[in-house]
C-alpha cells in the first residue's frame, strides 16, 4: 500500500520581547520563512508575554526525512 497522504514538517518560534513585537520583525520573519518554503498556519500571543509565537509547516521532503533518520554527529 502506498502512502497517499502529504507529510509535513513543522517549525515553531516565539519572537519579540516583553515590550511587544514590532510589525517589521513579524514581517521580516515571515518573509524569510516564506523564502524557505514555510507557510504560517497559526500566530498567537502567549498570555502576558508581549511576544508572538508563529507555527509554520512545509512539505516534508525525502532529503529532510533522510537527515532526520541519521544519527546525530557529536
């Protein structure tokens, strides 16, 4: 049986500071991620933090799958 479902990799990052997150920083982060193939799927503000957390996904490629299966080099 072949796997017919798309597999995804996810990225989560919190940006900003206690004093807030500038729109320019949000835009620059999203632009950079977009260039790398990431699509933001959720953006939220952790309670009372002034920061924002971005959750993004992109299709999981065979190259990334192989890299994840390799033992860590120390």
